[in-house]
C-alpha cells in the first residue's frame, strides 16, 4: 500500500484506511457491537462493546498484519517474514502469512503461555522460543531478519499496520453513527492511532480516549515531553498493552488526534475482566478490558453514546484464574477474617453454622492452637469467605459479632 502525504499527517490519511478495509474484505470479520445495560446505567448513556475479542485469532492484530504483508513485493514475500510477540501479534502474523502464502517465523519468549504458542504454530508459523522478556525476543527476531533477509513485521510502528487497525474505527462509525466517545486500550499505539485517523477525518467531534495500565503508562510522559519516552520497567498483568516505548509513527498521530489518555489500576483491570465475563458473557484479556476499566473508574467522565473497544480475548487459563480471584477480591466478593474462639468441642461447628445462616461460602479455613499469643483455652481461626459484595461482607462481620465472636483481623 502506498501512503500519500498530507500537511497534517505525513504518513496516514483516511483513504489508506479505506483501502485497508477493501483489502480485508472476506479476511477479517466485521465484529459485533454489543450493548451493555450495566455500563449504560453506570455512565448514564448508551455504552456499546466493540467485540474484537471475537475476531479471527482472538484479537484485532490480524487486520494490520494482513495489510502489512499484502503490501510486500514479490521479492520480499519470497524472503519470508519474521515477528516477535508473546501472543496476539504472533497469531495475527501467522494467520495472515498463511492466507497470503508467505513463510513466517515468529519468536516468542521462553515463558510464553503454551496455548498461545500452540495456536501460533497451528496458524502455520515456525515458532522459536528465545529470551525471558519481550525485548530479548525482539532483538532475536531483528537479528534473524538481518541475517536471513526476512521482512520484520513490527506490531505497531508502521503505516500499513496502523491503516489495518484503523478499519475498526470505520466499522464503529457504520455500526453506531451516533457515537460521541470511543475508548480504546493503548500500548504501542497502533490501534488507537488507526481508529483516530479514520474517525477524526469523518467525525472530528467524536472524542477518542486511550487507556493505559498505570504500571506501563509510557504515553503520559511521552506526550508531556513531545516525543516517545521509554519506561525502565513496565509492569502490568495486561501484556497486550505492556509496551515500554510508544511507536514513532503512532505517537505522531496520537499526539494530534487522541483527545485524552487515562490510566487504570490492576484492581480496575481485574474488576473489568470479571464484569465482561459475568455481565456481558465475553471472555476478554486484561488489555482488552482496559476501556471497561476506565468506564468503571470514572463513569461520569465519558459522554455517551460510548463505544469501548474490547481489543482481544486471548487470555491464558492460568492467568484467567488468578485475575478472576483478584477481580472478585477487588469487587469485595472475598472476605478474610481472623477470629478467636474458646477451645472446646463443637466450637468450630457452631461457627460454621453461623456462617451458613449469614449465607457466606467458606473457601478456606485455618485452625491454630499452638501460638504464644493465644490464651490457654483459646484457638485462632483464619477464614477465607466468598460473599455477594461489600455490603454482604459488612453483614457477615456484623452477624458474627452479634453472635459474640471476637473478630481480630
């Protein structure tokens, strides 16, 4: 694809995104736009979820990868392509390459989740495990490209990639022409930049909000400095937006066209993932849930109708277990208590009966008799309970105190 320069955007214009949309016809799905009653009530205006978690390969990444590889010359295609990724970009490059008949090699970290490694192989790529962190994996992929002549497919820092991701924005305008705010997760910036190019060209009144994890928020300091700034050690469960430095190409677009960048905490990400699963019946990875986390953290800040882009659903089952536990805890659905009882037969059974009456589910229990802090006839009990929410937690504690139990922690 040839990108024509304009005064405002030397790399990208609306026609490039429209060209990408034609190229992706029959390749990428036009993903559903689902309404969320719960979020709509919270925000006080209609909220819709753009379900890129239901895209082929489980994320939006196929769009940009296919457009980028389609634009290669016959000589470049013959040399093959190489990419580095822990998951979504890997699968997008693998499938796009297979569809276009191009050989692909994908470098993934040694600790990459096995389901993501297996999926990338099944889409047709040769997978090479290298490095403990993504930076080491990227270096290995770049070295491979230099040595073999394979074309390195960057996950976000290329105009073709951004144009492909921008087709999400065109679909949103077609599916929800009354939209006033679009909220999108922000890592390197390819998706947000693409959406911004498409949407602002047609509807400059629409507000675009990027969302970063607080522990991996490279855009706020970069925007303040006026150029991309690197983070020393980005940390977040949302690996899809765990990027230490914005891309040069998307940064230029985001600096001009994205109206606001917000950050969300790990607790807010966990709560958002849990909400997507319970209320929307959608499996979404932490990065994909970041727009929902922003809506939950400050619902009054968004003018509706709102479209939140669920960018991906490729979450490792083991991570899902941990995140759900974290999300339930953040939502006040777990209660941990420490009680002291008189050490006599039947005391524990009586306590459990009181918890049954209070409708609290016991997940774990610890019974300590030998501790120098305890009196001669005392026993300490640690309880881990599942509850219905913060108010129920208060009711359970009140019920135990009313029964004469001494809550010490």
